[in-house]
């Protein structure tokens, strides 16, 4: 969030592609964690 803000970061601002890739990876990790919790507690079969 802050690294995509040119007012805060100036010339060191992240490119839009970098920000989108970061969000995509974060959502993938969250998805894996939710899956692991569901399998661990028996709410979903492998």
C-alpha cells in the first residue's frame, strides 16, 4: 500500500505490476492457509 504511493515513496514507488504480483502471491498463500485449516479440522477432505 505505502510502496505504491508516489507521494510517500517518491522515485522509489513500486510499479503496478509489482504491486499486483505481491497481492496475487499474498492471496495464494491465504488460500493455502484456509485449505490447510479446513483439512486439519476435518471440514474438507484432501
